[in-house]
C-alpha cells in the first residue's frame, strides 16, 4: 500500500516533502506527488504517515 496526494486539493505548501523519510514525495506541476514505489507509509520510521500528519488540507492525502 501507499499514499496518494489528491492534486486538485494540494495547496503546494511542501510541508509533506520534508517529512517523508523515504524521499518519496516531490513537486510536479505546482502540486506534490508520492512515488508509490518509495512510499512505505513510514513503517519502520514512525507510528503513522508523516505526510498525512503535517498536511494542512484535510483529506488531501489518501491511502490507495
């Protein structure tokens, strides 16, 4: 499993990018995307997904 950023809801604030321990998040076209091949849902690093925890937009990042 991995997380996905809903581009239409992303504010482009970049808060999630710095929090990702796997460098799975990058900017593309003014919004951010998560590389599902790199996303581990923060397992082994944190108890919960850090991108979801820091995102200021509720529901912008969803588990797929």
